[in-house]
């Protein structure tokens, strides 16, 4: 069955990992295998990009931009609409490939593909709404306005945990803005990128537009470094760790380019005395254990009011212990594997540190004795001041702490270096409003009575502090992919200057 899925998506035993207007048949950067983290077995092999292959892809991007930017935005939007339809036809197969390659349970794999479809729909509408504005001029008979133009080729670096959705957030929006793209996917998820590229190629071939979406896979960070240093790429959008973001951000800034960074998140939830505990239990379980704790929006710190702590922690432990861990393509499984052996070891090391620092493992904390990279979702009761709580471990570890006052818990919540996603569960209107105020959560996402994960594409996605400050997907995130131009037209016969400045030609 799995082999049939791969074949329907165009995945062969050995695949080119470079698309530069056409598939590069024999890219010369070396070969590596993509593994199924649930079995530890290889799925297929990928040929990766050398520097020469990368340059070929960038040149394709540049040529594509020269043509693509001349299309009216609604025409670009129509092509993205057709891309969304093509992805719809492949939703189940592409969702299954996400499950096979990164270990997401089936509903999450298909849900990620649905995000691709949703952002194509959003971008189609956006293509008729790239609005500028009219500005009042202080000079008589002058008209002042601003407009937005395509920026240029965009580099997109994505992480394994959302192997196709984050690309789509960038690609669909950048494309209707008139930009071309070069995608560097995670080496843990090359096959989903290749399958997506096949779908894209079918749509773009119908419009004789082969160089708009390009692909460049490497088994390491080399392509990402080249993108960051490449003056031909005016914008680099990078998703990944804070460490990676600091490196990319500095390299792009050194050449005065633009970077759009969506990095880590050490996300917190506050459980207030008036919370609906049934609602909170379900939301916390999914936010903390969904995707095996490998979302940037995963819940990692839970602050429970001391009046609720004993009862709620007991309920949470019971929910964790009843959650099924196993093959992610099987019905009823809540949590699949971690992505690789290194992730397993990092989780076990973090738990060892937690114990040394006074933490108590209430449930989980073990590796399953089976093929693949499976662990049990873990709850750690954490005394105040545990250093490990300030470290984001990309695994299903939930640190649970108690609090007394709202002011106290907001300070503790905001003490994290990252500022991505946050939530409070309360039925107290004043508590909710305080959490959403300027003195409340310092995160880019702040929720009331829902968890930290599962953001909709209509809002701008991203966070503050070490999360990087970038915004992707909805709202006005499109502005990152365009250049703003302020225009003034003199419709009279005089030349008045702004600010009342007078300047006359000398007498001759």
C-alpha cells in the first residue's frame, strides 16, 4: 500500500532533489536516504544539490520572476487557485506521505495538506486585494499615494515538522505577490517536497511557467547557507530552531537583505480557577502531545492555579496514560514517533536534567522497546526555578507548575526567551482581557480557552523575542513579500516644495 502511495505521487527508488525550471537529472551534491521514523527503514533515495546545481536553480528563479511579475495579480491568483485544486486531488496520498516521512498521525498529515489548500484559497482572494493607499499631500494640485510591487526571488527554508504546510504559507502568498521561489526543505522530509514539486509542475506546465517554483535539496545546511548569503535572493524566509535563525538572520542582514524568521517557542498555558476543566484537559493533551511534541507551538509549560493543581494533574496523568502511542497510520493512535534517534536522546537527557534539578516525572519518560523512535508522552512536576524549564526540548515533555496570583504567573509565563504561542483557560472576563492586554502575554499568538497549537491560516503566524519576529500566512503578512513605493504626482504648473521650503532659480 505504501509503495503505491509513493508511486502515485511520483516518488521513485532514486529521486532528483533539484528542480530548476526542469528536473536536474543527475544533481551532483551526493545521495542520501529518507527514513520512516516509525520503522527506521528507508523509503527512497534522493540526489542532492551541489553549488553548481544551486546556482542553476537560482538562475531559474530569476528568469521566472522576470515573466511572473508582469502577470496581473488576479491572473496569478487564478493559477494558485488551480494549484489548490490539484492539491485537493492528492490530499490523501500527500497526507499519507507526511505520515510516513515525519511520523504525524493520519489526521494531522491530512490536516497539514488541508492547510496548503486553505492558503491557496486565501491567496486567490488576496490577489485582488493587494491594496495601496491615497495619502493627503500638503502641496496644491499634488496627488500622493503608495503602491506595492513584487520583491523578487524568495528563498524558503522549511523544517521537518511541517514539511509542506509552511512552504505553502510562503509560496502561495509570495506567488500572488509576483515573486518566484526557491525551496530548501528539511533533509528529514525531502520526499514530501519532491511530491509537492511534481503537483506544482503539472499546474505550471499548463501555463508555460516552469521557473516560478524551484526546489533545491541538500542533506545538510549548505543550501540554507548559500541562500542566506546570496544577494540574488532579496528575501529569505526560514523556519527552524533559534540557533538556525540567528545564523540565517546575521548572514542575510550582513548583505542588507530581508529575513522572515519563524523559530522556536517555549509555549505556556495558564489554567485559572474559573476554567472549564473538561475543555482544558482536551486542549492541553493535544497541544502538549500532538505531533509527539514536535510543533513550534507545542505546549511545554503549564501553570495551574494552586486550588486546581492536585485534581487536574491527576486527571491529566490519567489522560496521558490512556493515550495510544504507535504506528501513525493506524486508527486511534494519538502520537507517533519522534523524527530520529537524536531527538530521542535529547528527550532522555532533558528528563535526566529535570530529575537532577528536583523535577518529578509523573508519567511517561520512557522509550518504547520497538522499531522506530517512539517515546511515551511525559509530565514533569517542576518546582520553581528549574533551569531546564527554560529550554525548549523538541519532544512530548510537559512541565507543570503552580501559581497563586495572575500578576505572578504572567511574569513567569513571559520569562521564556521565546514568544510564539500562549493561552489562558478562564471564564473570568477580566482575567482574559488582562492576558490579552499590553501587560499580559508577550507572545505573537495569545488564545483564550483554546490551546497553543492549531493556528488558522487567516491570521498572521509568528512570534516575538527569540521566535524571530516574522509573520507568515494570513492578515497582512503578504507585505513581507513585496516592496512598498510612495509616489507623488504634480498635476499643476507650479513647483511648491514640502515643509514650506523656498528655492528659486538664480537670475541669469
